[in-house]
C-alpha cells in the first residue's frame, strides 16, 4: 500500500512538472512576451527595443532556466543597471539588494504580480479561489445526492417506467452543456421580457422584475438563494446526468449478482435488499466518477462564472488569458493542475480502500 | 406596415422552409425501414425507438446543413436597419412579405438564417475532427494494449498528461491569435494528420502483403491521396491547391483533435487488453500472423461495437467543445454564424432579448441530444448479440 501511494505520488509530481512546464512555455511564447513588453513599456516600440526590454526584465535566456526561476529552484535573475542600482527578480522596490532572497518562485510563495488586477497574484488567487470554493461546495451539495438518488432509483429495477423516465432525463442533461443550460435558465427564470418572470410580476407574486437574478455579482458579498441558485444549477445539471448514468450502470450490475438473489430468496424485503446489500457495493464506482468529475467541474465553473459574472477562479482565468496576464495565468494553471491531480490521487486511493476485492502488494 | 406574425404562423412558416429536409428524412426512413433486415447494425437502429428518435434528430441537422442554402430566408451576414433585437416574427422594414422568423440579433441580422448556416459550420468540423481523433487513438491504443511494457507506459503517461489539463485552459493556450505565428499549430497538425495515413497504410499492408499486386495498388492509392491531402492540410503546401485549410479553422481543428484523442486511446487500449486474451487471437498467433494483422484484423473488428457507440457520443462532445470555443470567442471570426459564438453574443442582452441566444442554444442541445440517444440505441442493439 505504502509503495503504491509513493509511486502514485512520484508520477503525480512528474505530471505536475510536465504540465506546468507546458503552460509556462505556452504563456511565454515570443508573441506573448512581445505583447507584454508593448503593454508594459510602450505600444510603439521598435523590435530591437522590445528585445532589449525583455532582456532587461528577465524574459531573455533559455526557457528552462526561466522556468526553474519561476518554480524557485534556480536563483532569480539579478541585473546591475547603468546608474549603479541593482534590480532583480527577487528584489522588491525599496529593498536593499543584499537583503533579497536568492530564490523566489512558486515554491517560496512568490507568485508574481498581476498586470490586470494590479495586485500580487497570490492575493488575486486567494480571493477568487475562495469565491469559487463556495460555488463548488453548493454544486457538490446539490449534484451528488441528486445524481446518486436518480441513479439508484433507475438502476434498482432495470427497464421499469421509472428507469426509462429517469434515464431520459439523465441523457438530456448530459446533452446540455453549461452555456446552453445557463442561457435557457436565465431566459426562463431571470429575464424581464420572457419566461415566467413577467407573468409572476403581473400577478404580483414577486416584488422585483425577475424571479431569480441573472447575475451572481452580488453573491460575492452575500450568497442568497435568489442570486446563487442559477449558477449552481447550471454547473450541477451537466454533471448530474453523467454521475446518474454511472450510478445506474453500477446499480444494475450489482442487482444481478448472486448475493442479491440469495437475499431475495431468503425473504428479505426489496427495500432491505437495496438499502443493506446493494447500495454499498453500487456506490464504489460512482465515488471514482465523482472525484474524476473535478476537471469537468473546473470547465463548468469557468463557463458559469463568465455567464453570471461571478468573480471567482474561472472569471479570473478568463480575464488573465484574455489580457495576456502571464503571472496570473500561470498561477491559475498551478491551482487547476493541483486540484486535478489531487482529486485523481484521492480517487485512486479511495477506490482501493472502498473495494476490498482489490489488494495491492 | 405589416403585422407581426403569431407563434402559430412562425412555426408554420419555419416548417414550410424546411420542406426539403422533411422530404429527405421521409425518404431516408422509408428506404431504411424497407431494407432494415439487410443493413446490419445500421438497420437495427430502427428496432429501437430511442435509437430511431436520435437518428432522426441527427439526420435532421445533417439535411439542414446540406440544404442550408435553400432554407435560409436572408443572407446570414446582412444587417437590415431597424431590425436590431427584433422580436420573432417581425416583418422586415421596406420589404413586402419578408419576415425575421426568429427575430433579429444585436447587429440586426436574421437569427433563423444564422442558426441554419451555423449547422453547416458545426457539421463541417465536428465529425471530421472526431474521425481524425479516432485514427490517432486507435493507431496508438492498439500497440499500447497489445504489446504493453515500456511503450504502453510512455504513451499512457502522455495521454494522462493531456487528460489532466483543464480543457478550457488548454484552449486558451492553444487557440489564440498569437500562437498562429509560432510553429506549434503546424507541428501539432503535422503530427496528428499523419496518423490517418499511417493507419490506412498499415491496415492495407498487413492484410494484403502476401499479394504484392493488390497491396501495391491499395497502399499506393492511400499514400498518393493521403500524402497529397496531408501536404495541403498540415502545411498548406498542396501543389494543386485543392486541399487547404484556413489557419483559424486548422487551429481549432487541431486543438479539438488533440483534446479528444487521449480519450479514444484509453478506450481502445482497455479493450485490446481484454480481447487479446481470447482464443482467436491465440489461434492467429499460432498461425504465425504478424502483430499488426492481429491488432487490425482480429482485435479491432471485435471491438467495433463500443467504438461505434463512443464515436457517436464523441461527435456530440466535440460539438460541445466547438460551442465552448465559440462561447469564449476563441478561434472564430466575429461574423461566423456558428452556434457557440452566436450564444456568446446573444448572452450579453439576455435580460432584454433572449431569442438570439436561446435559439442556437436549443439547436446545439437538440443535435447533441440526438447523438446521445443514437449512441444509447446503438449500445442497446449491439448488446443483444
């Protein structure tokens, strides 16, 4: 077991290094750097001025060395200016060059400075990841019980009418990506001219113009049902169908097993068989699926936050990518890669723990 | 001044515009029903109601894309003054008897015509990208599963690497205007587009190498046509100028294939590892068949059921990915009528005028739903074997 976990950790570390290097390389491509130079220094810079600006600000040199500096395993660049001052990656303004640390990268907690938000990246990320945490929490609270219930109910009696109806719903929900369901939900529930809101307003059932709010910006300060239900529903809907189908498949498989038949023949009631015998075995596979849903949830988060203007992680990623904010984009990708790899690890280890049939040497 | 159309009139008018589609659908279903016992797996779709509904929805959009030029009521790019965000069924100002059946968008263009043309954009890329992704996945997955060892470890590591990337981050890195001036899209295209050629060459060579005459004919044809298309599509260097791809579309195409192929690889690899323990594989090995023959002509045909099902699901997924790209305004021109970018522009005015976003949203949903239902029907029917 210990060897298995260590091996997994090793592969994970290698994956993390490879992924962050790819992102670093792609964000630091020459055209991106040129754009950075032009936006930071002057728009009308000649090509050689751009080259020298990049050289002076530590964007020159081999890409591996720059990557190592960004990670924090190579000493940050230091440069002696013509006027005698020393500038460098690790030397903040107003700091004496002698006091500055040699290494300053992601490992040391120096995530760089965001050119869009005019703040250190760690602050930007801290705020936005916190906001997204709430979103994810509510998505999980809605999605996991709903989808497991749907899956178990439809897998309990394969081919019954309940099964057909619930399976159709599950297929429809997997066919509705977040940007479609979000648009339809807003049009139905949060538009002043269409859907049910004008009707309700006519009847005097709601005081405002719309039933739900079409943006979740106010949820940054205060989460209420009316401003948060739609973004949560948008993300959860897409996931529910998939997890429900997986749960259904695993439930139908369990229900055909010998021990279920034995229990039934011994006279245990159907309810007891499902609750006591089938459920625990049927929920092993969905656990893995739920954990592996996290990369997809990240997708959903990005779309939903853009659509509802909720300034969380996804919104920050879009802003950073759209405005060539290299440090923030790198920070975002570190967080994303971390989340994905950790959930993969949890799902692997959890699977082994939950399923006593798998024994690792 | 003409009156607005009622919803009944709008639906009737749209149904009338779609007459060629209804006729083709009726003809297709009639022929397929008559011959369903002789058409193999395709014919068996018509035994399952779910599969039939799904197939109908998919073919509806395929025919819409084919006849798009006949169906549209206005040029999808022309802006008519005074029709900005017009409601569905509004008469076009100054033209007698012309209507915006599903209203106008934020630039006063006809939403109905744009959705119809958008079907063409989506169906041009999604199936082709899925086919290439399948070729890549199969060509890599077969040896990884069959031979295993170090080869398997290294390819699997690479595919897990791509799968661990959040898709949107990858798109934001791969599909940008800046990246087009670098070598990355060309190299990716060069690597990904060679796989179909390699796949077909090995496929025919492993089967016909005992009969050099036939082999030379097939492999020669594949190599000539394949490399000709390859030079045009990947490097835009076709001497005759027939095969070429807009750099924007190439970028989108390559990234979609890149994201999809590791998924195919995983499925193929898993199935090969299961099938290679069967007796008929051992029999082939004992006969002295080469490894590629066993992989491509013994194992692959026996894995076709799940692969066909996954193919349908994956076209739907690719459609969703293309929509995501459009939704973030990546890799498409602003005038493009594809559904994702129409939703993107429509969403900004959702509170006042929902129809420009809702119509393409429903269109995309119905196409993906049709593909998923078709996959479900196929799965049910192929399990009956």
